[in-house]
C-alpha cells in the first residue's frame, strides 16, 4: 500500500473512531458529548486539509523527474541475450591469424548487416565472407554457421521482464537480427522470453535496420507506441541517438544494474 493510501486510511479510521465515541457518549448521556461532537466536526474539516498539505509538500520535495513512461523497448543482443562471439571464436581451435580475421573482417564487417536485413540469400552472403579471406574460408563458414551456439539469456533477463510486466508496462523488442539465428534460437527455447512482449520488430522481417527512422516508426504504426512515453534500451550509441532524435526516451545499456537505475530515474518500476 502506498504511503498516501496509508495516511488516508488512518485519517478515515480516526474520524470513524471519533464519531463512534460521540455516539457512545450520547447514548450514556455524557456531558462530554457536545464537546466530542464539535471536535469530530472540526476534525472532519481539518484532517483532509492536513493530509492535502502533507502530500503537496512531499510532492514538492520529491518532484517527478519525467513524463510517465508506459512502454519499454529492448534491443536483444548484449541487452537481453549474451552474445560472447569473441570467446566462442577462440573455442573453434583456429589459428591466431584466422582468429584475427574473424574478429576484424567478419562480425564487424558491414557485410554482417546483410544477415539482419534479409534481402539476400544466406548462402550468398556466406560465400562473400569466404571470398574476403579464401585461406580462412573453412573457419569462416564454421564460425558463421554455428554462431547461435554461443547465444543465451542473461541470468537477469526473465526476472527483469516479468517484473516490468507485473507493474503494467508494455514491452517490445526492436532488434537488428538475422532470420536464421532467430529460427534456431526459437527452436532451442532461447527466445522464450518473448512471451513477455506485447510486440516485436525484427529487422529481418521488415528489411530495415536501426538506427533508420523507418524501423522506429513501425513501433508507432503497428503497435500504437507513443515515443514520448516510451524508453528505448540499446547497447549501441548510434541507435540511442537515433531513437532520441525520433522523440523516444533512451538509455545506453552498459550493464543490468545501471539500466535499472536509469529506468528508476525515469519513474519506471520493475
């Protein structure tokens, strides 16, 4: 129960008690009946005034820091799902040169975004990756084909989302993601946390990726999201700046506890 509800209940109980006492005094014909009745009438006026002044003072001491947030939008990779691809590459028993190639030329290549956009066949993109370093084509294919094996929910993911849901927030996903990886993770149960979502916007479905405005507008047009009442959480600064320029509240994700603290600053409870 909220403090203001407790105060209101206490005030009601006090008034009821005073009127009950007045009735009892009247029944026993006590000379104090008139005094107690006048006191009850006075308290009927004074107590609500005192409560009002107290609540207004408390509000001035602790003002609201932001407009009310009713929706939270999450990126997926490295926010809700751990994606330690660097460590995974090391487990493939490849040479140091191949490992450097995977680090420098694969995941951080602009070509990687083609998986997320889903405008070209998967095999065509993989072959192009292999052509970037023919001497590492076997390592590249193995890494790209099995990358989903290193993706898993963080320990906090389920509890965080279920807590926000219990408090009545609408939850959405907005993620640059490949269809192949999505299908594999869904089949393995890694994507079970999507049960908490009121809607999902995946780049592979709409063939557009963050930070382009079009993918943020899909949230508005498809789900009726109000950007001014929505906070977007992402680990990519470009995506954060894009969301803010489109009217969304935004939090750059560094870790779970920091994100929770920043949500709390916006008035969001989990």
